[in-house]
C-alpha cells in the first residue's frame, strides 16, 4: 500500500484555515478531518475507494479503467465525458 506522511501540525493548521474565515470550505474540512483521523488510527490500514455517481472503483470495470488512466496521469477527460466515449 502507498504511504502518506503528514505533519500533524500542518494538517491542524489546514483544518483550522478551512473551518473559518475566507478559506472556509465544508468539503475540504471533511476530507482533511478524515485524513487526520486515519492518521490517528495509524495501526489500521486505510483503503480509499473512489466513486462517481453510481460507479464505484471496486465494483465497476469501466470506472476501474478510467481510474487507472488517471493514476498514470494519462490525458483523459472527466469521468462523465470518458464513459460516454
């Protein structure tokens, strides 16, 4: 599994920044809190499963192919355009 190393103080600063003021963003705050909480539970491996509408990475072969191309940084459109090709 890939590993993410995150400075605890930095993630706290980022959460504080997206919690109030001009940087306020509920979605970014939720993602940062999930990342922080996964770090707190460092003994438990984390699996991130992407989904887009009714398509889920571990259930849909076409979406898997799309995510593989994104991971390789291939020049692909957004999922909504890709699945219609």
